[in-house]
C-alpha cells in the first residue's frame, strides 16, 4: 500500500483534510498537526506527530518545523504529502520537492479570488494544486477546481 | 440550548462573548448557553465556557443545540448547515484584532446567497438576527463531498503512480 503524509493546522484546516477520508483511507498514513484538543481527539485512532505552533506568520516555528519535516520525511518516506495548510505545509512541500516526494495542496474553502499566503508560497513546488472555487484559477492557473469539499 | 463557538484561531474574539453575556444578563436570551471561547481572554459571567474542546464533545453540543452562533470559520458553519442546524455567523474582523484580515467576511458575502447564510457585522444586530433565524426553516444543503473525493482519488493515484494530471 502506498504511504501518505497528511499535514495541517488544527481547526478548520484539519476538518477539511479529514473530510477527504474516502481518499486517505486507501493509504498507509501519518498525520502531522498541532498538539491541541480538537486534533488529538479527531485523530485519536490515527498515527499523529505534533508540530510546532502557532505557525501564523511565525518565523521561529517555521524554522523548527523545517527540522521536524526533514525527520518525518526521512523516517517515513511517504509516496505523497497532502496538505490543506496552513504554514506547516511550507517546510513539508519544499523538502518533498528536494526528496522527490509528490505533493498535493488543497486550498482552504473560504478563499474566493485572493490566495492564502501559504498557497502562494507552496504553489511553485506543488504537483497537484486543488482549489474549491473557480475564481481562484485566475490566481493559480495550473490548479484543478473540484468545488466544495463539504 | 444555544451553542456559541469562536473556533481555535489564536486570536481573541471578545466582542462576540461580551455581547452574548450582555444578552443573557438582560434576559433577551433565556435559553441555556454553552460557550467555546478559544483564545479569548474575556471571562463569561452568565454561561458555561470552555477554551477548547475535543471533537466528540464539540460534536455533541453541535448536535444538541437549537441554535449555533459561530465565528466565520467556514468549516464550522458549513458543517453545521450540512447537519441541518440553525446558524448565526459573526465573522472575525481585522480592525478588532480578531483575525489577520477580513477573509471571513469576504467569503460569507460571496456565498451568502448560495448557502442562505445569516450573519452579523455590527454586533448590536446580533439579537435581531438570532430572532430571525429561530423563526425560519433550515435550508437543504447539497453536499459535493462524494464528487470531490472521487475526483481527488483519481488525480492522486495518477501522480503517485507516475502519471500526469488530466482534469
């Protein structure tokens, strides 16, 4: 079975990634998310690694998460990394590019025609960039629009 | 029971919590109220309040409530609408340091007709919107999840197995 690494903040980013369970249940998987109650309880039956937070415009945790991402990718060797953001995706996606691991980014639903900062940063290195709104294809021309994940 | 949730975003949302407390204090809200206050530092005086909840506890309050009042996190209100709940949305606003920008409001305005959303920009309008929502029927929610997952599955399989993406 192929292996998937799922990377996300807790809260809405996690909720949206969890909603594609029909996809990730077909893979061996490891999750990377925050050590917060909602993430710990939702992922209680999953393999989960906690990353550093807050990640919102936080450079120190970005650096820490680069070291964490390096270890996770080296130790687990996933076939694909899937993320709904937010900033935790950045180290995982750039290191995946280096290690030739495939990457899938799902832009969060509540963007109409303005991208997230994370989306803009990872877009150049993402193999499959998914948006949930057709207007976002003006910002991300190579994206695939699948409509709402809900 | 009214369930109030401000999500897990790492900024306070005291504006909503203070208004809820005031409405309970002045008997405009007489229902039981349960609050998830996240990273807010305002202490609720008139309702049970908890900072963060596990997913089972959150789901339980969501299922049992007669009305959800939530911040503008799309995952929160879309999940609630999908479960046929009555929802009043109060988007976080940057000018009050509630979020990094006003994307919650921008998105709500964009999809308001599509999902028949009821939302509040001026917090003083909260009670009138609560009354309006309590007196109207819920709207059917059309889920796109099966289509999303089916297409995504094919696309991911393709790139994992070395193929190219064809939409």
